[in-house]
C-alpha cells in the first residue's frame, strides 16, 4: 500500500515510484519512467488519469497496489 501523504509534487520516494508504475500500467506516458520523483511528467500523467477516468480515491489506490502487489503497506 502507498502512503499518499508522501506522494506530492517535488517529492522523491518509493511511494511516488509505485504511483508512477500504476499510471504507466494504465497507459499513461511518463517519458522518464518510474524514477520515484514527482515532477512535471508525473503531474501531467496524473492529471490525464483524473481527466479520463473518473475513479474515487480508493479505486486509484487499488490500481497503485496492483502495480506493486509485493510492496508492504506503508505506515500512515
């Protein structure tokens, strides 16, 4: 599970990398790949995801978990 509190613009961490993997798995382009840095490329992919798919936060969290199912839950 990802602690979404750690997924913020400008942050670099494994939670961001997991979100990037989920976005890429959904077909969104992040040219630099899953770097773990939440920069302009990740922001653009996330905005496209929100624009094209009207999911609740829990649905997005499920897709993030599917991208990295072996990752242990993050502390809140």
